[in-house]
């Protein structure tokens, strides 16, 4: 008997070691995967962006095919239309930003003065900092100052990389769309069983339908929000209301942080533009009201519950992909999360992970009874302090 007990203890210890080893290997894999995605973002970002765009425009390609337009011609029509839209947006944004970039030093000084006037407690700190800086300059020897690269030089250095990735994305997206249903055919061919073929096709079509529905709906909502915010900013006397409308349209693609950034910019601009504090705070307040109505009422109704995701998971995904791929990661975080949920819902063994990624569902009767029992037990176990 003791020998058998030793064998059982040894097998149990080996099982624990196997679990720890598996977790360690999984952790190392994800660390290496995220590191590779971060280092090689110049390769992966265009591919993922092109794939998302191709899946989004697949229903449009099928609609054009229904009236006799072949996939290659449909891809050309879609990409030319997309480039015209993006070029128009870039034109208006660059025209509006040019004035702000040229007046950036004056604007920054006005922001500092307004904030110091609004929060008078920081004025002594600013004065003390100026006095310390003046004292350090007395009697100092001539030194050579190394300046950081300015905004123009940074943009000049970054432009070739951005243009090259944009060209790769557009070209790859064109080939994805022009290939038609070739990838669905390949997916059917590589699956060994009929059940696997059906499951793979169902997952692929679900990703396509939900992604296109989500992005088209969100784009329409963002466009309406941008027009409304631009009109409100114009009515309130804010400078360059067109830029605020375009900014609201683009920033609303970024979960949570986009609306916060838009409110912050509106608040700072209002403080600089208006002398009256109430009048200066009103544009930011209206921006917040419109974003709240859109986020809490309009989007849940139009997007639907079947596309709703866990809010905490959405923010974690946003933070993760923003760290890995910077600005493009912010834009792609929600589509990637949506695709991950659809794949998890349709792959055997990952259903629980897909349920975790989704929004709150109604509990079953047994789960509801278990929750009530557990929390009632915890409540009853707390000693009475009276």
C-alpha cells in the first residue's frame, strides 16, 4: 500500500508539473507572438487592414456581381470610391489643420494663460518655475543645444513609411476583393470532414456579415454624429467647426479614448476662444451630451445585441493593440475582437471564450439559483456588528 501511495503521489506531482509547464509554454508563445507583431507591424498592419476592408466590402462585391459586374471590376470600383472618399477627408482635414499648426505656439501660450486663470492655484508654481529658470541662466557659459526634431521633420520622415503601407494595403485589398470567393473554396477543400466544412464556411460567412454590418453601421453613425457636432460647434461660435465635425467622425472609431480626446480638445479650444467661462464650457458639454446619446442609445439600437461585446474586454483589446500597433491598433482593435468572438463561437472547444468576449447574457435557471445561493451564503457569513 505505501508503494501504491507513492506512485499516486508521484503521478499527482507529475500532473501538476505538466499543468505548470503547459501554462509556461502558452505564456512564452503569447509573449513571442506579441513581440513579433510589434516588431513586424509594417508587415502585419497592412495585411490585417486589407483583410478587414475586404471582408467589409464583400457584400458590396456580391451585390455588384448580381448585376453582372465581375469581381475584378467590382474591386476596382470599390477601391476607387474608397480612395476618393479618403482623399476628400484628407483634403479637408489638412486644410483645417494647416491653420492650427501655423498658430500652434500662440495657441499653446493662450491655453496656458487660460488654464492658469481658471485654476489660480498653479500660478505661484509657474512663477516659481520662471524664477528658477532665470536664476539658472545667470552666468551660465555658452553651450551647444541639441534640439529635438520638430513636427515638420518628424512628419517628413514618417511620410514615406505611411505611404508605402497605404499602397500595400490598397493593393492587397484589391486582390482580396478581386479573388471573389476563392478563399471560401480553398477553405472547403482543405477541411477533411463535411461537418468541418460546414462549420468553417459558417464561421467565415458570419465574420463577413457581422464585420460588414458593424463597420457600415458604425460609419453611418459616426458620419451623422460628425455632422451634428459640426453644426452644434458652428452654432455655438467655435472656430473651424468643420474640423470638429471631421474629428468627431474619425475619433469615434476609437473606443472610449476617442470621445474623451474630442471632449478634451473642445474644452481647451472653448477656453481659449471665449472669455466667459460658461460659454467656454458649453461646447465641451454639448460634445459630451451628443456622444452619450450616440453611445448609450443610438449605437445599441442600430448595431443590435448580437454584435455587442464585453465592455471591459473591448477596452483591454484597445489597450493591447494600441501598445502593439499604435494608432492603427486603436482602429483595428474592435474588428479584431469581433472576428475573434465569431471564430470562438464556431470552433469546438472555444465556445466558452466566445461567451466571455460577449456582452452580458441571461443566466440559465440553474446558474441563477447558484449565484443567488453563493451570494446569500456570503452575506449570511458576515457577522452582525450591532
